[in-house]
C-alpha cells in the first residue's frame, strides 16, 4: 500500500468517527497495517481485476447489515408490528439506502475502480452501494467480528438510520406505493392495478432503465426506475398523487 493510499484511508476513518482517537484501529503498527489492508479491500471494486477486492466483504456486510438493522428497529421502534418492522428494515438495507449513505460519507473518491466501472456513470450508484456494503463488512471485521463488531457497526449506522427511519415513518405508505394503490383499487371493487413496463435502455445500473405505466380504477400513472419494481413503484406513486388531486365527490 502506498503512503498516499494509507493517508487517504486514515483520513476516511477519521471522517467516519473511527479514527485514532476512537480506538478503532490497533495501536500495533503491524496490526494497523493489516486493518488498513482490510479497509482497502472493501474499497477496491472487482472491476479492477485485482486479487483482493470487495466481493468477500460485501457478502459479509449484507448479513451484518440486516442483523444490525433488525436490532436497531427492535431497540428504537419496539411498538412496530413484525410486518411493519420487516417492511421498514427492507428500506434501511436497500441498495438505494446504501447508495445514499455512500454519497453522505463521500465514499466514491476513496474507491479504486477498473476502467469499465469508472467510465460507467449510469452504473455508479450500484458500485457505490456494493462497496458501501463491503465497508460494513470491513468495519464489522475490524471491530472484532463476533466479539464486538456488530456493536461498532450499530454505533456508526445508528444516526443515519434514525434520520431515515423518521422520514419513512412520517410517510404512512412507507414508500410502498404499489401496495397502497392495490388496496385502494380493490376497495373500489375494481380488482388489481395493471402495469405495463418497457426497457428504455440496456445499460446496467441506468437509474431510468425501465419505464412503466399503471391503470387502476380509472387512475393512471407513469414512472421510471433502474428496475421494473422501482419503475412500478414510481408509477403507482404518480397514480396516488393524481388521486389526491381529484376533487371530492359532490364538489
């Protein structure tokens, strides 16, 4: 590892509140070098072709993230039903949330990318989410793994989750517009909404790769997203927004 990369990683840990003053890194120079190598692995995308890259730690980070989020919700929102907890956790561990976190902590300048990933602007959000999840795995590992790593991850992520959970809980639909539209349509005796989607581009990671239109009990809406599901959610959101603008009967 070059001295410049070492300084960059140390500065990044400082920005996360995991610098020297936190006691996160070992004091022994050899152990500290090993720890920084683990962090470097998490921030090295597989597109570089290097032997050590983010995949292994991303796999670990996925499991850690779900457990940490479940414990966070159990501690801070114990009154939620199991169904609501599951729905909220899905939002707090999603690729979209991980990408938002990566942007908030300014992760991208610390990533090592191969030429293809570096030139693929449409897929950059996916890369950020993947490496952010690998970062979770690295912090868990360096925090002690099964002997304390989960607590370190929770302390780091808790402020971010608190903000996101407050925003989601303030939305009665929890950003799940498809379910809300389905319930409304069935309540009108009109059955299920119908969705028609088309692929606008074949670029992996394009945030507007799919376009969707929904029809439900006289309502319609259109939306775009990086996946069919996201495009359907945005179409349902547009239809519900149109419903809110409808004049009340008798007006």
